[in-house]
C-alpha cells in the first residue's frame, strides 16, 4: 500500500524530472545561465524530498556547481 504523502512525493518527483529535462535541453543548446537556474530549482526540490545524502542530490550539486563556475 502506498502512503498518501508518498504519492504526493512521487507526483512532485515527476514534475521535478520534467523541469530537469528542460534544464538539460537548455544546457544542450548552450543557454548555460538558464540551465543553471533550472538545475538549481531541481536541486532545492530534490534536497527537500530525497535529502542531501541521496545520490541524485549529490550528482546534481556537482552539476550545478560546474554550471555556476564554482
């Protein structure tokens, strides 16, 4: 059985995945600033849902830092 709060998180993750896909597209076409903005939004949401130690969050932190030139 799926908990109601878990269902909400799954729906939110689907939205986050779509936003990440837009970030990937903008990165692919060379819009680095927009890509960083989309990836940053995804990172904030993933940290909230998955936590800082999740591999998807850790990977995204390194990508955002690279896009932002840190």
